[in-house]
């Protein structure tokens, strides 16, 4: 049996939030700490994905640094994991091109994420007032680049949140298609979901917490204790005073119960609801805030410490990571190019 290869990515589109942490990042650290030494672990800041939505270059540069810093602050160790920026490994784009020749447009058209992102972007160009040419090929083909990210390292495990499952189905299908067309080259990667599949927005609890959501919708991993308390205190709940876990009827309170559960390693949300039933909304929210502060202890301090280090520090880690990633990627590309006939 081959050693496992774990790959996952995060976009440098803002400081990572509690949804990213519970849905993905926390799992990355746990896998790092539990995996046998022969397991390869790669964690990537997917900057080529970030530019599928309009980005300001100065801001993108800053956010790449912030995201790298946060990957270290949560406890990923560069001695153990390959931590790198996607744009430093050109083979991601090369393999994507090859996979586009196998990717049916009608399958891409069925992906839900580009539709959501397109609907959310409010930019209307004066040359295109009805928005009909707003969908760019980059955003539409995003899942093919994501398939390339994963397959480039012959990945076997991809720890992500639920919003990525549909994209990974496509990656699995492209891997199978490549193998059938050109000969066995890629393992079929398996998805691994964290217990927190989907953390909801604090201000709109029927949509997922996202870096592109309103400021008061998120708890970011660089927030101070006061900020965390404030955001949870103002989280949207309803006017029913008793606390119950009813995700359909009461998404706001139920999201907070789930957060409390995830922060304390519990998944018996109904039971947590019953235990909190007698608390006032104010006290319940304080309990939730306590659990978040306790569960994220030290991350924000470590993040700010890393951000105060000179630019050379993060740059060095990113270069080293890219060097290792390039080496692995080139090995796969040798196989791929040979298989295709180039
Ligand atoms: P965002 O959607 O906030 O821009 P990314 O696209 O960079 O975040 O996703 C990074 C990882 O975080 C992915 O594995 C994604 O599935 C996970 N993730 C993002 N938002 C959530 C959420 N609200 N709940 C659980 N996991 C999430
Ligand atoms: Na996402």
C-alpha cells in the first residue's frame, strides 16, 4: 500500500474565520499531529483561485502574507508539512490545462459555486449593464484548477468543508477519466469532512460563514477576546427566550449551539440545547463566547507575533515550501506528460 498524501487549500481572500477553522484548518493540524511520518501533508494558499474574483493587487499581497501567517499560527509546522503558495508552482496551471481537455462543459455548468459567487458579486460594468458577460472563464473553470491542485501531488485525502464536496466529485471523476484515457496515473482522492461541515454566518444564519460575508457575520482567527464577545453578543437570534436546538426553525440559536459543541468536542447538539434551556439568551451567548475564546486560545497572539516578524520570515517559509512542492509536482508531471504523449 502507498503512503497517504493529504492536500488541502485556502484562498487568501481575508483572515481565516471560525468556519474555515472548524471546517478545515483544525482538521489539518489534527492530521499533522496524528499522521504517521510517511504520510505527506501539503497545505496550499490558493492565490490563483483568489483572482477568479476581482482582487486589488496590494490587498492580495497583504492577504497572502496573512493567510500564510495564520497557517503557522494555528500550529502547522513547516518541518512536517509542505506549506506553500500555489502561484509559486507553475505545474498547477499546466496540469489544469491538460485536465480541461477532459472536463465536460455541461458538468462545469452544473457546479453551484460559480453561480453563488456570480450572484453575490454586485459589480456591473457600464459596458455590460445586464451582466451577461460577467461570468469569466476563470471562475467557471475554477473546479478544474482545483482538481489539478489535488491530483498534482497524487493526493489520497482532501480535508475540506461541505461547500467543496461537489468540486471534489469533479476532481475524482477527472482522475478516473485521465486514468482510463491515458493509463493508471492518479489515485482517486477521498474527501474528509470535519464534524463541522458548515458553520453559518452570525448575521445571516441561513448562509455559510464566508470571508466574503459582511464583517459582523464572522469571527476571525485574529480577533481579540472583546471582539469575539461582541460578535457573538450581536449574532442574529430570534425572540423566543428559551434555548432549543432546531436548525430548521431556529437557525441562529442552533448555529451557536453547534459552535459551542464543536469548540468543546461535542456533537450531541440536542443535549447541549437542553442543558442551556434555562439560560437567558445573554448568558447563553456568554457561554458560547467563552467556549470560542477557550478553543482558540493562543492563535490570535501567535498570529500577531508572526505578522510582526520581518517580511523575510514568511517569505523564507513560503519559498522552502514551494521548493518541496515543485519537486513533488515535477515528478507527477513527468508521468502525466509521458502518458499524454509529450
Ligand atoms: P471562504 O469560503 O470563506 O472564502 P475558502 O474558500 O478559502 O473559504 O475555504 C477554505 C476551507 O474552509 C475549505 O475547505 C472550505 O470548505 C472551508 N470552509 C469555508 N467556509 C466554511 C464554513 N462556513 N463552514 C465550514 N467550512 C468552511
Ligand atoms: Na469556499
